[in-house]
């Protein structure tokens, strides 16, 4: 961790680095013991090198830090990292959870899945959980030898526990402060098996016996972490995604893992991480989005008392969608919950302005019909529609201008929350611009076409064209 902090701090765009190893002694801390959690504070973007981006900084730091074998860094926002660990147990955006009954088989299969995910475009910070390979100091009591000295296993391990882990012997008082005094072997003695074997154990008869004479002391390789879920052993492979949408990334993981990795008997796969939240949001939007369009259409039918008129106004949705998608593609935003929320807000605004335009056109046609005291001819209908559209021109342009002007500052803002607001604002701005063309040009044309069909046929031999 000390080496890592020095490497990160040497990067020209980094202001400060603070690493943390271990976890709090509480069940509420989701971090594992072996995780290094480092908080990196960057300089203001104005002080970065020319052309440097956040993604480039992450790529450079990843290249430097992966010089250590087995070390796979992942870069997330601090709050995002904690929320992911607390809600899903996975410390990344995507987690492939592997369930089974054999830790060794699960570990081997996790390494296979890691290789598959590393080949997928956009994958970064791919790391399997390593549940095997941790060195243990194992002390096995020899009961037959202990019986010769009248020793019990509990008595022997009490001395071993004190020597290795330590025990509180007394408490010292300094003013109002109380400090426990712990006794244990020196670190050099704890790490040396020969010296540990010299630990003297008192016997009931009086003489002291070295630990090696009544126990076998050895180092073994065992599991570093055993996790279970729903009563089954669990191993996971975690990954972050960069430069593409999360949903498409997970879909490609599923397709490749299913095709390449052959699971052993009793093994099952599940997908977790931030993807769980997006999946739930996608399922919710699958109902919300059509429901919003349906409710809008019903309200339009109730307003105009005409299905063709309602369908005419709701055409603002695809026109607004066109501009939103184009600007979203130009700015490079992937489809996400924030983007779809922006589209829902856009559709409401676009249809509202379409309703107002149709109301203006209706009022203009009714006013001219009342003035002439008869049904309008085609030429008079077109003139009435043009007059109504001209009345709506300035309000519509003002609506679009104020909306765009109020949202544009979000795109050059670097303050907290800007990265969340930008995907919401992009569809709104692009859609408002394209809906401007639709409302001012397409809507009057369709309105005229619908009302021309209602005109009475021109009697033969009569010219009803206004002179």
C-alpha cells in the first residue's frame, strides 16, 4: 500500500493520496480484510496537462499499478464503492457470482471467467476473488505426548494464544486515561517456527516442556476467505466497464461465458453488482415508459375529442426523440436510467408545446369561420393556419431558448453532481431543438391536411377560391 501511494502521488494530476488497509471491527463494514481502499484527490481540470481526460488518468494509473502481480485496481467514486459493497457485496459495477460446493473447483472456474471477461471491449479492473492460497500457521496438539506430562489441550493452546495473539496482563493508569498492557512474543519469534517451538509450556508436575515436543508446528496453505450465500459456497469475478453502456456489457458477458465456460457439476452462475440496480430500473421503465405515452394519448383524446387529432399531436414524441438521440450520440452518453428520465421529461414538454400550437391553430380557424359566417375554402383554411402558426412562433422559440439556455451551463460545469445531470440534460436540449422544427413546420402541415378532408366538396362550375 505504501508503494501504491507513492506511485499514485507521483502522477502529475494527483493532489493527495490516502490508502487504507483492513476493515473496521464491526459487522456493518462490508470491506474484506485484504482490500486496500485508496482515496485519490485530483487537481482542478484547469491545471491538468493539455488534452488529458479523467479516463486517460485512470488508464495511466492502471498501467503503473498493475506492475505488481495479482494486483488489479478498480476506480470508482468513494460513495459509489461503499453503496455497491453494502447493497450487493460486490466492489465493482458488475459481478459474476459462482456457486458450488468445492472451493478449489470454484476458484479454478473463476480464473477461467476472468480470462473471458478480459477479452470483452470496455472491461477494466477485472479481478476474481481469491479464496485459496493464504498461508496459515497450524499447530496440531499431540495428545499421546501431552498425556505423558498430564497436559490438556486447552492449557497448551492458552499459552500459544498468549504468545501469538497476545493477552492483556494488566492496566496502567495515566491521569484519567487507562491503557491495557498486552503481553506476547516478539515479532521475530512469532515468525520463526524454530523459536516458536522453543515456547515453554509448564506441566502440572513442575518441569517446563518445549512446545515442539507436544505439538506439530507447520505452515499450510488454506482458504483466505470463505463466503456463502443461500447456503452455498460463493466465489465472484468483478469488473468495471468503461466507454460503453453497462447493459450491453453484461449481455456480452453472459453470451461469452455461456458459450466458452463449461460449469462443473453442481455449479450455478448469477450476475450482480451495479447491474442489479440497472436491471430493476430497466424492468420498471419497461412499464413506466409505455404507461406515460398511453396516459398522454388518453389525455389528448379527452382534450381534442378526436383520435386523429390526438395522434397528430403525439407525433411530437418521435420528432423530439430524433434530436435527443443525435445529441446524445454526439456527446457520447450511453443509454442509462438518467438518459431515459431525460427523455420522459422531454416528451412531456414537446407534447405540451404541440397542444398549444394546435389550440392556436384551432382558434385561428374558428375566428375566421365566425368572421365570414360560413365554412372556409381551402385557401382561407391555409391562411388561417398560417396566421395561427405565426402567433405561436415567438412563444415557441422563447420556450426552446429558455430551456436550452438554462441547461447548457450543466455541460461545462465540473461541480459535484454535474456528471449525473449531463445525461439527463442532453436528450432535453437535442429534443427541444428538433421539436422546434416539428411544431413550427410539420404540425401546421398535418393540421391542414386533417382539416382539408373535412371541407365540403366544391360544387361543379363554381369557383370558391378567394380573390
